[in-house]
C-alpha cells in the first residue's frame, strides 16, 4: 500500500485532509492545533514527494489510473495521475515551499482569531491540493479541475480580509480575468476531444497526425490565451499587482508555488503540440512583458507590488523560453524563480511585520541594522533575482538570454537586455530604500527582527535554495536525475565573452550600482518622481487600468446594460407580464380557477394538465 507508485496517491490527499479537518473543525481547534495540522500534512506530502522523486523510473511516465472519470461512447477520460520528471520536480517545489510558507504563516497570522485562523489554513491546504492536482493530472481534464481549483483558492485568499472593499475588488478582478483565459483553455480541450478523441498527454503525440496545421495553430493560440490569464501576461496581467491585497504568505504562495507559473507549466507539458508559427509571437510577447513589468516596478512604492511586477517580468522570461523552443529552460527558470521569489515575499512580510504593518518603502530605510537576518536573506535572494553569476537565478536566466542570441532572435534579445537592466534597477532601488540609509518613519525607527518561526523559513529558502539551488542542480545533483532540465544543465557554462554574461554584468554595474547611488540622493521620497514626474507617472502604470476600463470594461458594461434593458422591457414586460399575464388573467376570470395566483395548487394544476396533454400527444403518435 505504501510502496511506489501507490504512495503518490497520498501526496494530494494529505493537504485535502488538512483542508477538511481545519475547515470543519476551525471553531473547535486551537491555533496551535490548526497550525500543526496545516503544516504537518504538507511535511508528510513533501516526504512522499521525495520518495516519488527518488524512485521515479528512468523510462517513460508512470500512469496511475484511479477510475473512469468520463465515459461517453468511445470517449474515455480517466481520473489519472502522470508521474514523470516534470511532475515529480514540481511536487517537490510545491510541497517543500508550501510547507515553509505554512510554518511562516503560523506566526504571521497569529493575530487572527482561531476561527479565521482555521479558515486561512484551510484555504492554504486547498490551494496546495489544487496545485498538486494540476501538476499530477495525466490529461487536460484533470489538469483543468486543479486549474480551476487554484483559481477559486486564489480568489478566496486574495479576498481573505473580505470586509475591506478594496480587497474584495482585487479578488473579483483576479477571478474574472482568469476566467477569460480559462474559457480559451476549455475551448482548446473540446477542440482536442473533437479532433483526436483524447486529451491524455501520453496519447497526444500519436494523435497529432489527425490534426491539420490549422487545428494545431488554433489550439496553440487558445492554450496561449489560457496561459496568459493564469500566468498574468499581456493583456491579462493587471490582476496580479492588485492581488497583493491578500496576506503576504498568500502572495508568496501565489508567486512562488507555481500558481502564476501554471500556464507556463502546462505549455511545457505539451510543448510538442505548439505550432511553430505561433512560438515567435509567444517569445516576443514574453520578452516584451519582461521589459515592461521590470520598468513599471521602478514606480511602485508598495514593497509587495514592486515584487509583483518582478514576478510579471520573470513570467515573461519563462514564456519567452517556451517561444524559443526551450521548454527545459522555462522549467528550470520556474524552479529557480520559485526559490528566490518565495524568499523575497517572505522577506517582505518579515519587513512589514517588523515595521508594524508598514508597506511603503519610502517610509522604511536603515533596516539592515535592525533586521540583519531578514536583510541578509533578502539581499541574497535579490542577487539571485538580478542573475548575479553563480546565484540560483543566473543559471536559468542567463541561459534564456543566450538561447535568444544563438537563435538570432534579435527583437527578443533586445527586450531581454532591457529586462535585465530594469531588474537590476528596481532591485537596487528596493535595497536602497528598505535596508540602507536612515529610518524615514517611526515605524522604521522602532523596527525589530521577526520571530524564529518567520526567519527560519526565510533563512532556509534564502541562504540555501535562493543561493545554492542552481549550484546544486548543476554540480551536485546528476543531470540524469533531473531529466526535464537535462539539456539545460549540460549546456551551462560561464564565459566572460558570452553576450548574455556581458549583458548581465553591464546591467549589474550600471543598473544595481546606479540605483544604489541615484536613490540615495533624496530622503523620504522617490528620486525619479522628484526629478522626472512624467516618467514616473508613465511607469506607475495606472494608465493600463484606465485603458482597460475604457476599451474593455466600458463597452462590456454598456452591452450588459442594453441586454438588461431588453430583458426588462421585452422578456419581463411584454412576454411575461403582458402576454402570459394577460392570458392567465383572462383564464382566471373565465373559469374561476387559480391558474396564476402564486398558489401551490395552481401550479400543481398546470403540471397535471401539461402532463395529460403531453401523454395524449405521445400516445396519439
């Protein structure tokens, strides 16, 4: 029962159990019990994931068929899990980072009442369950169930403090914009069923012969739109910065535990299906997103929103790797990004906690002396974010830039170069405003280091994974054990003459170093805003929401209002009240029977009469 591969069944079931226990028992359990249950099931799930990872066969994928989920004629869609190099790697990331975030949450959310504390941990456990279902699904249908579960949980967690209207609006925005991408994903699933009769990942390579080039192009475009919604890419990306309304551990979970990378994940899963003529557009769109988001991060004063734009940039880089035909590099960057971005968000949460819930970077400063452990881990993760050589982020990001150069894709290379410079600029700005200089508020003046339940997960993520993950993957762990990124690991090398290295070092010197000096010229304010208000206003990016309201929300609202008017006047007014109401009123007056008086016996009479007439019609035929 507990042997491989059956132990894999316990990986998603354990967080589901945590969800049920904490959700149903939140009014009766203590905070300590809730935290132990919520974190404990993740620790066990991580152990099970490690067993699966270490015992995974070197051949093809291992399929676990539980039962037939859908059977209609010849169509058979099983409720099945697929264990392979890709899914096993992400099982480790989701459960490992998820466990550390749960431990961190036990201290960060301690001020909540026991009932709300239980609700929070129940949502977290359900989120992890949905993510595990997404990455383990052996077909598009099971993946879609996890996909929708993640969307639901993100809505619940973003709007966790639902009594605040701004938070519920952010949750609604995330939910609605994700549904746009989900619809495209669903259409692609139906298209595959109609053309191939299967949505099982192992069957699709053989079924490609039944697809025309037009089919493949349209399916690729639909899958890309689906990925655009979940992975927050142009134009469906404005929900992600607003999603920072949720608790900081939630932000770390959404940004690090592959939720926003889910779109990139499923495109990597079926990279063989993607049409070559669409890949170039995916590469340019991703690289453009990376450059745009990196520049917009320069105009964010909220530390979490700045990191949110950083995530948008890295998601663009992952999408760019898919477009370049290198899903292995996209997967590797997803893994590296998960480590250092989780560290950055948890570090930001520690800063917010230490500064008495202050999130404005302009009101911080001087925290290096007051929060040395948080500062050390945050800076280490920032260097990884900037792709400093031999930090985790460098191994994957540098390789993607190099792939664009060797592929002679100059537009993509140019956008990635801008993104590299922008990354160093906003990273140096963040370090300068938060940790260096002098305190700029009472909150920063009286800041203190966070408790060990918060600093320990940050230390593990920052000083172990954000720094050493890439080194371990490249030098310590055999490439054969990481089959999904085998090619990427074998190609890694460091050369001062490589274009990617030159771009990275120039960005580091002029971007990071320049930001440290530039943002130290003005105290308690943003130097760019003081020197060039128009540039700052352009990068602040509020115009995008305005553009969205003008071109998308506005026309939709007017269409809905027109439909509502037609419904009120024609359907409800003419058809229901005038025609149907008049007819029933006339029958009431003529017969004296209660045909339409809102009484149960009247409706029962109509049902009997209708049934008799229907039976008479069928018998007469």
